[in-house]
C-alpha cells in the first residue's frame, strides 16, 4: 500500500472534520449527499426545501423508488425556538434534533440525494423543469415540489426578533401550555387581536392587548373584550426589554412600562422562495401558494407542501402535507407510466 503523507494544515482539517462528526447526533456518512462531480443531475422529482415537509415528501418518494433530490438552504422558520411542542413522539424536542432524526431516516434510502444549496432559478422545459442554484449547479427534473416554508418579517420593534420563538410566540398550541396563567400580552390589532383574545383567554386570564397605536377593533369587539376584563393599550411601543430572549417588559415611547412574561404575535410573512411565482404558480389572497386538496399548485407537475401553502402552521401539518404530496406525485407518475 502506498504511504500517504499529510501537511500540518491537512491534519488540522481532518481533525476538525472528525470533531464535527462526533458532535453530530449521527455520522456524516449517513447522508447520501449529491456528488457534484460524479452524480447524474437528472431526477424524477426535485424537492426544494429539506425541512419537515420536504423530508416527509422525500421519504414517501424515496420509498416509492423514485430518484429524488432534496435541495435545502438550511434556514427553517423555527430555528430560534428552544423546544417544539404538540407533535406526538417529539413533544418538547429541540427543532434541530427532530430535523436531524428525519434526515438520518430519509437519507438512508439510496434513492434520495441531498444537497445543501439555495435554489435560485427555475424554468419549465418540454419534459419537466430545470433548477439552478446559488452554487451554479443545474438540475433537471420531471416533477417539482416546493417545501420552502415562509419567511417571517420581524416588525421594527427593538427586542422583538431576539424574543421571537422564545417568549414572543406565534401559536398557543405550540407554546401556550408553557406560559399558561402567566402575565401575557397580545401584540396585534383589529380582527386578529379579537381572535387571539378569544383564543388565548383559555390559557391565561392575565391578558392585555397592545395595539401599538390607535385601535382598529370595532365597538362590538371592544365591548366584548372589555366584558372579559382584558385591557386594550393603544400606546406606541418603543422596545421590548428582555434577557436572552425572555421578555420582561414592554417599554412605551412615552417611557412607561408594562411587566409581562410572554407575548403572542403573528408578524407579516412572505414566501421564502420566489421560484413558484416565477413559474406562474398562483398565490392566495393571504400570500400562500394556491393548492388543491392534493397539494397540486395551479401549474401542472408542480406541487407544494408545508407552511408555504397553509396558515395551519405546525410541524405535524408540514409532515402530513409532505407525505401526501409524496404519494400524490408518485401516483401521478405511475399513471403516466402505465
Ligand atoms: C418561532 C416558531 C416556533 C414554532 N414552534 C412550533 C412548535 O413548537 N410546534 C410545531 O408543531 N410547530 C412550530 N412552529 C411551526 C413549524 O416550525 C412550521 O410549521 C414548520 O417548520 C414548517 O415546515 P416546512 O418544512 O413547511 O418549512 P420550514 O421548516 O420553514 O423549512 C423550509 C426549508 O426550505 C428551505 N428553503 C427555502 N427556500 C429555499 C430555496 N430557494 N432553496 C433551497 N432551500 C430553500 C429553508 O432553508 C428551510 O430549510 C413554529 C414556528 C415558528 C416560526
């Protein structure tokens, strides 16, 4: 056997790779990574987005013997939240751990390849689609699935983004139990504030609405909210005082403060990936990718699943719609091939 010699730099590099591998919950070799030098770039299905919904679709398709590529840029929407709840078998687990477990299971199928990259372009061709990436890779596919999630747009309130997913929460089913009976705020206005007041009152009676400016609640909504002793504060907010993302106070522009432990808020969002729109996929009025009950978009052979298609924002819904889209895509292909 030939003798291999290493430079000092190579030894350090190999050592740090080994240490990184040790820190991961499973070995790096468990991944069927796409090899840009040797692998064919032609796939039955490309899934853009490799978080919960994309991985779930990949599992269904990989097990259906489809030749699948998952392209993922590694930025799931829940990355800042310490624990994920309300998904049986994974309740209270760290979001990253759930995703890593899923990757370990999905990428053990040699039918599924994975590449860490950002899809930046998509074009319809005669037999399918061509996808290009930030790293200048080009892939060809017959069917396309968008599992790309949404991007939350943080409001211009200092402290908000630091608390997002930790003590500023979007969903009571995900995090309400952990702050039940605590002094809680609803940072919202109009119909949304009314809806949240009705809902969150089930988790805590220590509730205050912050409209951050003039209230747009109707008189009828205001009367109902007052009947339940929920104060409505219209003062403009300067910032959220917090420690490591745990909110302590709302500080108003006129310098007064309000102590609390949690805030519910649902910021505006946009599609994380613009390729569906480039391909002509219609969006709903709320900004979701329009799909039918089988997760088919308005463009033939293009599917979507997870947060990008639905306000029912949860890991379990992402996994369910991903699994459905995998089966529907495979079913369409079997019909075409038969
Ligand atoms: C702060 C917060 C806390 C939450 N807590 C809970 C909870 O406790 N329990 C619960 O059930 N749900 C929770 N959710 C909701 C849950 O996280 C989402 O419903 C779920 O992550 C949606 O999965 P997804 O696969 O559709 O999208 P995401 O998980 O957002 O993943 C989308 C993936 O697509 C990739 N991507 C996007 N565009 C491209 C592109 N062009 N090229 C390549 N890759 C791309 C992104 O990098 C990302 O990896 C929480 C959400 C938030 C925001």
